[in-house]
C-alpha cells in the first residue's frame, strides 16, 4: 500500500534545479476518490472552472492530480462524452497552471541573474549551478561548454538570453488540447499505465507501442511516475528540442508585437509535433475551438493551500487508502514524501 502511495505521489526530477521560491505547503491535504461519481460531486462543490463566463479570469482550485486510476478506461465508457471531457480538462488544468507558475519563477531567476551581470556583479555559486543546469537541459550548451560558463561572463549573458527565449509559458488551452488528443482524455494505455499524456517518444525504456515501426528504431512511449512528470517533460520538450524552434520563434514574435499569445495562435507552431503536419494542427485547433479551451488561457489559481488528489477503483479501496495516508501523516512520512516531490 505504501508503495502505491509513493507511486501516486511520486518523486519528481526538477526542470531547472532551483531552490524553492514558492511558499511551502502548509498542510498535507490528500483527497481520495473511489469513483467517477465522487469526482463529479467534488468538482461541482468546488465550482471548478465554471462553464459560464463570469467577471474576471476563471478561478481554479490549487489541487494536483497524482495519478490516473486503472479503472478510468472502463469508467469513462459509462459516462457521457461531455462528462468525460469535463473531468479530464478540470483535473488537468491545475497541472498546467502549476507548470506555468514554475516557468515564471525560473524566468524571474534568470532575469535576476542577467541584472546582476549587467550591473557588473558576478553570479554566486548557486546561481551559476542553476545556469549551467539550464544550459544543458534546454540544449543551449553541451555539458563541457556548460561547465566552462564560470569563466566567461559574456557566455553567461548569452545563455541567459537564450534560456529566456526558450523557456516561456504555454497557453493552458493549447496544453489541454494536446493532452486530450494524445491521451484520449486520459484513457489510452500509455496514460493509464505510465501517466503519459503527450505521446512523447523515448528509446530503450518506456512502453512499447502495439504497432511499433521497426524502421524508426526501438522507439517507445516515455513513462512517468505521475501526471505532472509528463507535463514537465512536455514543457521541457517544447522548450529545448530543435523540432520546435518554429514554435518558440512564433511565441517570441507574438510577444514582440505586443500580441496576446493564445492557444489558437501558438498552435500553428506545432506542425512538427506529428507526422500529420498541418492536418495535426487543424485537428488540434478544432479541439480547442469546439471545447472552448481558449478560456483556460486566462485561468488563475485560487489563493489557497496546495492539495493532492488520489484516484482509486472502488470506495472500499479508497477507504483503505485514506487510512494509510492518515497513518503516514501521523508518522510524518507523508510530509517527507510531499517535500521530495519538488513541486517548486
């Protein structure tokens, strides 16, 4: 049971190894659902991203989904398509908002480094290490060139500028649309077995597609400990891979012209995401438009403590899991698990 909780609450690798700049979690509130009906009731009670258009941006609970229950595949067949979409989009949106929050924080750190250098100062050891990690993770410099950054402030400035160009926010509606398309609203084998929401390839490890094309090598679908890992990897992929240079350039151009970077406008930069090319983009835009996902582009978190959502199959299992979580809370192990998740 404890292993299952640890898998649900998983250990995260950091995107850019930075110190926590978000406020610490005040308490370890974990909400366990044993059925789709329980999820639907809770979403209604929380008034989660209401469908009506209210004054101001949509308000979203700060609640992080920690895993997709194996029974979701069959459960999704017992509800209507609109209900399936509602559950998927609402549980997915906080993951995206949290990812964008992390991006903003890291961009702030990078900008502060640039200001230090421009004022004639030098980077401290921690900031230099962060910059070196960013250079490698964002594919700006290889490990050797990154290790030499401490000897050249001009190179440090160049890496900061490029990192700020590559690492930027992605409109939430676009992320939701791609996740829905690539994972079948979380019902695909890859989503359920590996928390893989964006169909990202890897080689040598991961899940083997049922129809693997051998001419492309031993390609597999990357697997993740929990859904936010998949979101994090997606952001890193779009921020670093050469195939998405046009995506990053389009985003920068829109910002330079003072235009709002929307889901629909930025979708045009994703022709390389699929072998379908423009047809993929057209389908993605159709998903965004039909489901009004562009409303999510302006969504914000409520001002509240972070909560964690765990789904399991059946109320009996949910009751057992709640008891185990409470035991972990009393022992202090739950706080340690959450601290190791590195949601910063």
